[in-house]
């Protein structure tokens, strides 16, 4: 089955945020032409697979794709169109930082076909933004939303981060309220994790920062659920909320475990059984594609058990849930009794309390099913 979803990783950032362990390339001056040429060369290497690729979704992630500017994003989308096709119903998403959004860039993105923007707000508190090393301030978030709507982009998602250390001056309740005031149709909330080899990881190791305790993580997660659901949002995936009809179609393809294509440094692809990933450093990726060398760094073919394990995990992390029977139904009935799940017509769906235990419950069900 040919994939109907394409992810393109745009690695450029103005600077690395304190918590970030993604594959990025910090550049003051973004090499737009070189990057787009690299994407063209990589897609040309994949031409045999992509020749008849008809897309339902295209997602430009990163990094910070908005760093390409208005004309750069438009040229990238046009270049991708040399190798794939889509119609007016396709979802075309770009991740953007608020400070990259201006009237000119927003209009250029819309003319290029972009109809959805995932805006990296993270917080509306100036102290929290400075601690995260974000490049925007709080007023720029609302201004960006206004400019995107003026340009005709109606589908707007706002990203927020919760469970910050207690010494960071922010109110999670205020951040949720700040997002709702802007009337987005989608909100993503992510708990802060401390990764090694990041500024935050070094701060923790020096004792400068204490991670938020589990109780604070749970409080923030459940507060987001109650606040956003009361505002009319569907909590349809562990980290994602949408107004009716506004679910992220591209990300939902991952959660349905369907094939997807990818290009760019560190980008991952999946054909339904085999997963591959590109080299992460931008310079090495560019060197390879310029030399006509496949930039794939590694791949794995998933066994039947591994595929089933992934399907279990993915099913539990969304409101689609899983159909269970026999011993598994008996096991999940204990989850229901604990308030971690609902079971209707044999389909188990985790509650917010269950999502807080997602990893452990997925492992429990996988192990039970393999006996």
C-alpha cells in the first residue's frame, strides 16, 4: 500500500530550547535554497516509491519550518508537488513559532496551500518563556493567530507544555485560559520530560533544577482535561484535544498505524511492516543526498508480535481504544473498576486516569496477550 501521508523534517532553529533533544540545526541565516535542493534530491532518490504518491496529508515539522519564511515554505511545497499530488481536501500543516508569523509569510503560506498551522506557544508567561529559551514573547502568540486568520488559515493548533519545575514562574491554569481566549480549534499539551544532553538535563545534573513531581504532573494533566473538555474540546488522544471535526489528520495516521513517507534529516518512514529513519545531522544528510546516496541510517522489520504490541499501545492512547475478549477482557475489567478505562461492547478505552498509566497498561495487556 502506497502511503498517503508525507512528513518533511525542517531542522532549522534560531536557538535550542532548554528542553529540546530533537534533530535541529541552529542557524542565524537559514540555507533555504540548499535545504530545498536537498529535499528535491532525496525525493528523487525515492522516486520509484513516490511516483504515484497521492497525499491526504502533508506535514512540515521540525525544528522550525516557519524559519524558511513565506517564500521558502511556498517553494518547498511546490518542490514536493513535483513528486506527489494532492487535492483541495488535503490537510497541509506547518509548524511555526509565533515570532516567525507576519502578514507576508502567512499570506504566502496560504497561497502555497497551507491550511493548518501548529503554533509553538508553550506558555503565555514571560518568565516561563525565557526559562525555556523561546524566541517569542506572550503578545506575539495572539498576534500570530490573528495574522494567520487574516490570511485565511482557519485551522490553528496551539502547543503548550505542562509540569514545569516548581521554581518556574507560571500558572498552568492561566496558560490554558490564555489558549482558550484565542479560540483555536486544536490544542496539544505535552508534559515536560528531562532528556540527557539538553540544557535542562545539564541543569538537573548540576542540581539547579528539580523535576516536577509525579503528583504535579498528574494535577496538570487532569486540569487540562477538565478545563478543555468543559470548553467543548474532545480529548481524543493522550496529548491532543480538538473541537468536533478538527482532529489532526496527519498525526491520526500515525495512531492508526498506516503507512507514511518521510524526507529530511532524522525523518522516519513506515510501510506497514518496516520502519526506516534518516541520518540526523543536517550536514551529513545534505552531503549524502547531494552525492546521490540514500540518507537512510537504519531500518527495522517489525515481527508480528512487535506489530501487535504497537497496535495495542496506539489503540490505548486514543479514544478509538481496543476490542478485547476472553482473558484480556477480564484483565481490562479491573482497569474499569479502578477508574482507568471504560468498556462498551467489548471495546476498552482509557480514561484520563488511565492515560496517566498508559505505558504500564499497554505492557500489561501485551504480556497478557502473548501468553
